[in-house]
C-alpha cells in the first residue's frame, strides 16, 4: 500500500467566468447557466468517502487533503503551479471534453501541452507522476479518443484518432492510471465515489473493477435518468514489463499491493485506454 | 350561437393539444407482433378452457421484504462450489477455476449465455433467469489495436415465467476476455402470487392502444446524449417496438412494493433531430389495469427504464 495518501482536488460549479467554455456552449445553442453542476458536492463525497474507507481499513495510514480548490480558487494557474505531484490522488470535477478539463477561468489540455512565452493559454497542459498514482477526471469525455463527430461511436480502427491517444500518453510521467469517462459523466451522482472507495480501499477490488462496479451500481440506481444509459466509464492505464523485468497492469492494481514507485512508459510498457459499454437490452 | 361557441372551444382545445404534444407514431415490428399475437391466442384459449369470464385476468405478485428465504437457499447452494460474499441485498460469487466457453458468443449469444448460466447456478435456479443484455469492456493500445477485455452478462429473474423488472432480482456474470469468471452477483427477493388480479388485453389492437396510452401520458420528451456528447432533451417522433416479453413491473401502493403484470417492450425511439435511442418501455397489461393504479390516486410509480 502507499506509505501515505495525500489528496488534491479541484472542483468547479461556476463557469460564468470561463469565456472559452461559454463560447463553446453557445456554438451548440446552449449557455453556461442552463444547469448548475454538482461538482463541488461530488468532490466532497469523494474525499469524505475515501478518508472514511481509509480510516476504517488502515487507521494508522497518514492521510491529508492538501489542496481543496473550488471555483475561483480552481484556476488554470492554480492547477499548473500547485505541487500536485506530492499527492497520491489528484481529482478534478467539472466540465470536460476530449483531453480537456475546464477550470474556473480557462480550459486546460490533458496532455503535456506547452509552456513558456510562445504557448497559447489554451494549450497549457500538465503531466502526472512522482507520488501521483491515480488521477480521476470526474468530467465528460476526457478519455474519449474518437475522431471529431464520432464521439458516441464504438472504439475501432476507423473511429480512433491517434493524435488524441498521443495526448493522453504524454501525461504519463509516472502516474499509474487515470480514471474518467469515454462519454458524459454522472454529474452530481456522488455515490460513484462512495462505492469506489469502499470497493478499492476496503473490499480489495482492483482499481478498474472498483471504478467500473461503482459506475454499474449507480447506473442501475439512476437508470430512471434516461441519458445515463449512454455512460461509458473509462481508464487510461499501463500494461507491460518494465526495464527491470517487472510486469505491470495498472488497471488491475490493488490498493494494498500497489507498486510503490512511479511507473513510466519504458521497456515494453504501453498505455491502453479501456471503457465499459452497457449493452442494449434485447427480448 | 351556443353550439358555435362550443365548436370553437373544442377546436381550440384540440389545437392546443396538437401544439403542446404531437403524439409519436408507434410501429410494432414483426417479432413483437408475433409475440403478442401468440400470447393473445394463448390467453383466449386459457380463458375458454377455464371458463373464466369475458375478460382475461393476471395475478399481482407481492414482495415480502421481511423474508429472505430464497436468498438464503441460493446462498447455501452456491457456497458448496464458490467463494460467497454476502452483502445487504446480494451475493457475490467467485471461483478462479471456472472458465466459460465463449467461442460462439458473437453468433449465438443466447446459447452461450444459457450455457454460462448452467455453469454458475444449479439447474432449478438457472431456469429462473433470462439474459437481457451484455456489457462489453474494450481496450485499445497501439500494439494490439482494439481488444475485448471482458463481458458482463446481465440476467433478470423470471417469476411465473415473467421478467421481474425491478432492481432486486438479477444475476450479473462478469468474465474476462478469455472467459474466466471474475465475479457473479445475484439478488433475489421472496415473491408471492396474490389473489389480486388486473385485466389483460387479449387482442393486438388493444395491446397497441395501451402502448399508445402510456406513450401519450409519459413520452413527450426523452433525454439523451448526442454524437458530440451533449445532453439533449427532444420530443419523440416515432417509437419502433422490436421485442416484447411478459414481465412484472414494480409499483408502490401505500408504501408497499407490489409487482404488477406488465408487458415489457424493447424499442428504438426516433427523436425530432433524427437520432435513434434504445429504450425499454414497460406497459401495463391493459388500459384498465393502468387506470386502476394511475387514476384511483394510488401512489403508482412505474420504473420504465430498468434494464
């Protein structure tokens, strides 16, 4: 198990100051005030559930919620500059799109992006590694790598956009896995993270099984919300043997047996994207 | 003059209802039609044989929430060959040595699903479950391309040979891409057939009218996600009913759960923008059984979207 569990969270409910996001919505005939997000609430449930599970299962394990940034304290500059690499879990809740998360003021790419004077503010990115094992993007479509206009199609050689896969690969600088969605997410259905914490920390399920089962559970509970039937929980993870000859499949990592070092894309390790698609009922 | 005023009022009312809700077109496809026609013939035959009056009836089922006899029986049987973990409402079953044959999965899904069921459950319990859907886990990597990493077979419990459409009677079997059992999860409730009945439609046009009544009451809009990933709410223009099954739908009457006989339809819904969405529509056995629970001011809640 990790020697400590430090958590950094970012959650945005209010997008009225994110002009980029607003313009994007307007181009689809919508506005930011159409529906308030429940991101801050979801974040709190994530933290409370995780810490409750840790205190039940591993009472002596050091735990700390080091950064708790919401709305106007969750700007791109904050996300870029804070020392997130000292946290085992990094969690973001808010709006998302393919390889993008939307902070309070600006979008941020889920890729290495760029830095320095010549870098467009819309192309700021971040890599994840060092102590950070698990990143959770509780936001729509961040892990979707389909070509534009094909976001709801099944993953195959004709629908995949390799440049988007490359963006995701570029953020793996030691991080073990990234959880998120290939589709829209369950905005405000906090039970995902209370189930996830229980399965992953207390019940001894693997990372992906914990996340996938937590989504199944909410999917079954919340099916009366008809859009929920398009939900596809997803994971970007590493599989293969590193240069030291150690085999990794970070989707199948157990909390109690997690590899206590950063895992980098080396040897024959490669990044995979996996999602779960709920089947169409047939009589 | 009075008559003319009445005509104008009626015209306005008709016009208003046209403006507020243009009813979707309902098309029942061959498979569902055949199911309904065969079913109706059987009901008529049974009624004549039993000399049971002009109108067909079907029995309401009660859920005994204070008892867990069926649950305990399954637990006892499963514990003989599996690691069983019990939680509040379900059992989780594991056995690393079990491997399912999924070689013909794409061609004969139901055959494969049945074989899997028999591998997990004793035959007398296996016959109480029916496959409804299969979830798929897919992965992509540069070296291996797209691969299936696992499946979850979702079964619903059958009671009196009807699918129990609530959240507490199911079996889900999860396997990896090679067919090895990861976990099965099972939930069952104690169900009892009561002497209370509801009226049953027994001709095809009535079946269709009953669907029409429900659609008229509940299907003005649907929420869905478009291909760009945006959540949308649009009006329904057409409902294509593809499959049908006898079922029980859970409703609450005076805070008690009962299972009302219903017909469950798998369908494709066309929304106004032209997109198609898969849907399950649960419909009471007749318009009369509908009105009994909807219009006598009982607290009736139909779970229309349960998979």
